[in-house]
C-alpha cells in the first residue's frame, strides 16, 4: 500500500493558491494573471482520490472494510458543517435567496451553492467501490470514462470555451482525475523528484499554456479536449515533485512551512469562503488600487476561513456525539 507518510501538504497549498488566484480577475491589473483554476481543481480531486484510496485500503487484509454508511457519514461530517456556515453567510448578505422548500434542499443538501461539493458528493459512492479495486480495475474504469466523455463532447458547442463551463461535462474529467489519485495510491507509488520529473512537468505546463493561447486564436475549438488531456501529466508529475521528500525536507526547515501547512489545511474552507467573500467584494466595485484590493480580498479570506474551520470542527464534534452517544 502507498506509504502513509506521503506528505501532500505542499500540493494542497498549491491547489488552494491556484484556485484562489483564478477568482481574482477583478483584483489584478491583467486578467490573464488570474488563471490556473483547472489545474488547482485537478490537484484537489487527485488528492481526494489518493486520500480516499489510502483510507479505504489502509486497514490491512485482516481488518474489516468500513461500511458505506460509515464512510459517507465521515465525509458528510467533514464537508457539510463548513458548507452550512458559508451558505448561511451568503443568505445573510443576500447572495442567495430562499423562496421555497426546494431552495432549502438545493442550498443545504445538494447541490449547494458550491459546484465542487456537489461533484465530490456524487463521486463518493462510486469511489467507495472503485478505490478498492486492483490497479488494473481502476485503470479500466478510467478508460471506460472515455465513452461518456466522447459522447457528451460531441454534443457541445465547441465554438466557445465550454469544457470547463458551469454544466456537468467537466465532472467526467474530474472523476477521471480522482481515479488517477486512486490508481497512484494502489500502485504504491513513492513520489520521487528528478530532472525527468521537473522537465516533464514544465513541458506539460508549457503545452497547456500554448493550447490555451492558440486553440481559439486559430479557430481550433474542436481541440478543447486537449486542455483536459494535459491535466493528467500535470497532476501526475506535480505529485512526484511536490510530494517528494527531497523537496519537502528542506522546505520544512524554513519559516514558510507553517504558513504553507496552515493554508493547505484550510483548502476546503478557503474554497467555500472565497465563493462568498471574493464575489461579494467584487460586486462592491471599490475604486481602490490593485494592492489594496488584493489585501481586501486575501487577508479577510484567510481570517474567515480560520473562523469557519473553528466553527465547523465544533459542529462536527457535536454531530458525532449526537450520532454516537455511547462513544462520546
């Protein structure tokens, strides 16, 4: 099984930074700076699959596997307290509204105002079964995803950038990347940095950038799938570089690492909170310089995320005591 000491702190931090950066187009002098959201999302989904596979397969052959209900309970208690906190804040400031019972379900149950939560909750059940397959089984599941991907891709209007749009199409790709995380875990890979790893990551990133800059400039919208294809090597080589001990060991010795660990540990809360805070701040259209706008966007975001984590941890503990009073 994959070594339990594999440290994904830096990868989580990078995912958090890229996702946040992609939401800052109103707070930077050039909107092209606010990019990287698809890469950040991919890193997060990969790490989700990697962590789930480690958890589901880490008990040993003689130990009983967790039940589906226990597995889902643990995930819901991790996600939903923070979701409820931020959704209530969005209701309070008028970003979302409730007009009936159906709205209550949409906001607080599924899909919620956060597309990532709706996606990951949909992924949890199939991952519960797929993550425990042998590597060949997981690879087969990934290959089979090409069938719905190709079918729905053929139905898209490819004259505009739609593969990362607001609909459900991108979920197919992110499910595949989640399975990639499961596959890496089941293959017992130890991340190792090397010149080949660095060169491969840089080449993948360069190809991704070139694709982004040229596909629509040369009327090649039908090649949008290349964006998704390139996310796989980017994530894979990022794992080998940024989760390797040769990179992390010297980083841990610097005063930066506690901040990196803090922000990486707040990935969920930062993702949720920025959906409310950054979008609300953008709507205010303040006439400040970019330095001030960035300060207003980022510093309160971290503070709100820390508070959200503190509150959600206590809500989770309270819910656990209610559900399992005998073990409290």
